[in-house]
C-alpha cells in the first residue's frame, strides 16, 4: 500500500529507537491485527531488528529498553471495549515492570 508518505528504512527506525533508549526513553510498541499482510506474528519486530544492519550499541539499547507486543485480536483504533481492555492490561503490565 502506498500512502504517498516517505517510509523509514529498518536501519533508520532501529537507530531512532536506540537513540531514544540511550536518552532514557524506553519504548513499548503495540502492533495490532489491523494490517495482517504487513505485521502478522509475535516475533516479527525482534526478527526484523535482529536482521537489520545496526551497531552492537544500538542492538543493546533496543534489547534493553524497547519491547514490542503483537495483539492480533484488536484493531489500531482500540475503540471497542475489548480492544481498550486488552491494550490497557498490556500497557499496565509493561509500566509495572518498568517502574518496579
């Protein structure tokens, strides 16, 4: 699908995440089932980052401070009560771990 917008390379995306992590900004990425033809399995983020040409320092920062979750049973708008509950539960669990 082409939305007429520039698309970041995997390397640029990984480097940006790593930079945020090094600056003390942990990231929790939520991927939903809205676009299954592009994102369709739980280990996809880790698989892509592992294959990306990133420095050892960037890989370490991402492994330490970036977590992703794949929630195929909700959509990206999270307007259903079910979607809101699932999303909220996951974010609360992530925050509890980060703040412990």
